[in-house]
C-alpha cells in the first residue's frame, strides 16, 4: 500500500471497503482519492473483522487507531499477503475424520 497526497493505492486482492473517489483499477491495484473528512479505507481480515482503518483528516491519511500519518501497511503482519485469489478454485484434500 502506498500514499501520494490524497491518493491511496492498495492491492485489489485484499478485502476492503472504502468511501472515496475511485481513480483507477489496473494491474492488480486500486487507487482511491479522498474527497473530504468522511473518506476512509477499511482493511478486513479473512473473517470480516476490521484489521486496519485509515481515515482522511487534516488533509492526510491517518491510522484511525493511533492518529499517526499513514506510513505503509504490512499485509504480512495480518496474513493478508497469503490470501489466494477468491475467484480461483484450489484443489484441497477432503477433511480428515478422526475417530
């Protein structure tokens, strides 16, 4: 994830919800631009819990929990870098029954 002024770019493979202007969606990345103080980006865990919330305030993206300026986000810290493509079927072993 990276920031450039009001614009925030993130991989399209991570589960997110945002309130901002969609700028572009190319090469596996989505770029949004903050429109006002109500703009936000929520990054979810695979279980739909909020892993990280960024809000736009005082003309910059900040971590909602710490109010610190956005300084990048390590997806591997939450295991989000290991999410597969949700549209791709993967071969899996059948569940093992323990008796």
